[in-house]
């Protein structure tokens, strides 16, 4: 390093030191505000006004993210603690209804047809699959077009599966506005 470079480095260090007073610390990074959801090791900051129901009295809304009049826009569940009495299918883009962990046929949950009011699904077609980010991790990702007994409930379902963390995220009744909100929600995810 030349003498000129050393003088420049020293000047920068002295200038920086002169700009702070002893005991002064740089401002702490801002922490996300808003409602929070913790599922297993996953931590999410929800949109303002949204709620997360870990357990509901009837069991229909377990793991649901709700906003406004919509009872269950997305479900986030920890499959490390499945119901011991209920057999499950692990999430996979390699099977029809791959987001659904039950062994029967799923229902068509949408903003207009929450759990308990949705009709049965009659088919699903995988439209997109691969990997998508959930915070710093990559999840198995899939999007299905779902047909329903009541054709007014036909919709699309998106899934993110983190097999090591055993966390499943399912977005019901996918539409562009909620897709963008869900993508932003998952981009801000942290893990402990």
C-alpha cells in the first residue's frame, strides 16, 4: 500500500471517529411491527389487521391466517406434531392434491367458502412447481388448479413445503392481490 493510500485510510478513520461521540451507538435496525405468527421454528409478521389461529374450538381453522371477512386465506402448520390418530400424506408436487395432508379428498377452501362450508374437490392439475423462498430457506413449491363439486368454488392453491423444518404453508383461493401479499409475507420470514 502506498503512503498516499495510508494517509487516505487514516483520514477516513479519523473522520468517522469525529462524527460519533463516546458511548453513542448506531441506531438499532428496525424490528417488524404488526401481528406475529410463530409456527415451529418459523416466525412471520402478518399484514396489519390479519390474525393467526393456532387452534380453533372446532378444529376447522387450525393454523389459519385470516384477514377481514376471509376466515382462512392461508394455512401454516407444523407437521412435527400431527394428530396421532390421523394418518397423513406428506406434501408433494408429485401427487394430485399434493398440498393436502389428509387421506380423504380435500374441500375447496376459498375466501367465499371457508373450512366447514366448502364443497369437495373433484380434481387438481399441477400448473407450476419448483422451489420458492421462505425467508432464507428454499421450499418445495407448487400451484394447482382445483376443480370442485360446486364450480363456483373452482380455484388455485399454492403450497410451500419445508421438509427439514416440517412446516407446510398453503394459500387457498389464489388471486393476484393475495399472491403478492403472500409472497411478501414469506419473504420476511425468519427462523429460530
